């Protein structure tokens, strides 16, 4: 199974804050990697480094054989959904999609087939000609997802893509990811939804304070943590959040009583 993107011993600092502290991770064709971690753990920074938006301070990054920061044109082969969706509010989704297709030089027939399929799957058809600025957060998320998929990228870097989606579209999106996996795409999926990671991911990496502290299949992670039970329990244990959660639950119970 070929590696199409990787980070090796990557360090990234913002002033005195170390966002990534020696992170190593591989993405392979036909595999989905789930990236789990609490807020501020480094998930979004790692995705931005792989996208080539920011360079690492040290370490090695390769996407499809090149440094993505030094070769920004490689982004045309990546589908990216950011954690905070920012779109051109004065355009309609259709105008934005057309613009992206021209910039990416997407084959016209292929583009219109993908647009038709994704508009139906993501329930976007009725909003294609509305200004993006008038759309709800959920519909903007759908636009961002469609924008990431329209050019049939080889790699998908998805930062909390399910946020804001209704249950039906979230389920459809999950099926889309599984189909893309079957077609050999490499997918990195950052999420807080532990149950979703268990269902769709081939491997899971738990990142905490800029370090990947556990990585493997769900069963391997449970074994590494020497715990038996749900992934949620492993996550709380290895990130040191179990005590915090127990204290919060205790306080709530006392207040209710």
C-alpha cells in the first residue's frame, strides 16, 4: 500500500507555544486515518502543514512526492475542508464551483457530472443560485465539502467536516467517504465524534499537546492503552481528561440533587 502523504518528526511553534512536537503520520491510498484530540491539541495545525499553508519549523513533510509548502500547485490534487469554513459570500455556490473548476482546470464533462451528483447527495440543488452569504452554517459546510470533492482529488484532508450537518447528510457523507476509500483515495479525517472514527477509520491517531500519543487500529489502541472498552474511554484515559470529566459529572449531580 503506497504512502501518498507523510509527516516525519514535524515540529511547529507559534512563539512560545509548541503546536506540533515531533509528529509522525502516514497517509496511504485506500485508507482513512482518523485524527482525534481535544481542542488545541494540534489537529488543525497538522492539516495546515500537510496542505502547505504553513511550513514546519523542523521535520519532513511530503505530499505526492513533494514538499507542499515549496510546491503549492500540489493543492490542486488535494481536497480540503477547514475547521472554520470561509467562503466568498458575494458569490453563489454555483459561481464558486465554476471558478474553482476553471482554476483547477477540471475536465468540463467530469465537473458537471460531479456537480450533479454532489448537489443531489448533499441536498444543495435548491441553494446553488443563492448568495453564500445568505446560507446557514450547515449549508455553508455542504458547500465546503462539495468544493473539496468536485475535482476528484487524490488526497482528502478534512478538519471536523461533519460539524453543522444534519443527520441524513452526515450519513450520506460517511458513505461518500467509504466509496472514495474503495476508489483508492487517501483520507485524513479530524473529528471529535469518537463513534464515527470507530466506524469509518482504518487507523486512528490520538494527538495531545502536539504529540501523537497513540496510533493504530481501534483494537490496537485499546490494547496499547491497556484498557478494554469503548474508544471514548481510551481517549479520556490517554489525554488525561478522565478526572476532569468525573469532577464535572459529580458537580452536575450534586447541583441537580
